[in-house]
């Protein structure tokens, strides 16, 4: 019986370690994504934040703000934290379109996601959260937050290149 209890205790220890490793990895991924996003913002001249390559697409500022709004909403779905900015569509908020405001809001969006992840109970990563037609685990929502912002940052690379600016170097690790 003692051996069974010892074996079970070891199993729980390994499981807890694996879940904390997942939290640590998510935080590291979001920290790296934050750094890359801020480098993209820093690379675009302030007078080009209203630039869009063609009609019908977002401006550079709106792309970055849309990414931030997605980070907030998707991370909130995963972490259970109440989203910052509530019902404000930050992408369309006129007072948020300057370089300094875009930079501030993008940083805040990542800080919100990172804090929420750090405060999570790792045992809840597999819980399913339903939003609209989507039944996704908490871990899945968090991963989608980083995937979404990466997608829009990739679009911003094209905006920078169209302005003759080499995008910041990708940080895989």
C-alpha cells in the first residue's frame, strides 16, 4: 500500500511539474511575441501609422490594435480574466491611432495575457470554454491569442516592406 501511495504521489508531482512547465512556456512565448510586436511598432515611422497598402484593408495602426484586441479577448477566454477595455473597439478608437498609443495598448494587451496566464491554475488548462460556436480548452484559447497576433504582425511585415523598411528579425526562441 505504501508503494502505491508513493507511486501516486510521484505521478501527481510529475503532472504538476508538466503543467507548470506549460504555464512557463506560454509566458515565454507571450513575452517573445510582445518584444517582436513592439519592435514592429518601433520600426514604423510615426507619420506612417495611418498607412495601408490598398483600400479595404486596415491601416498599420489598426492592424496592431486589432492584434491587441484579439490578444485581450482570446486570452480572457482562456484565463478567465475580465478583458481590459471592456466593450471598446480599440482598433477603431480615434484617440488610440498614434504610435505612442498603439505601443502602449499593444504592451498592455500582452501584459494582460501574461498576468492572466501566470495567475492560472494549471490544472484548468484542459477545461473547455464555449464562446459562440467554439468549444475550446483554456489552453487552446491562449494559444489562439498568440497565433492571432502573429498573423496580424505578419501582415504588418508587408506594410513595413512596402515602405522600404526591413521588418525586425524573427525570434523563434
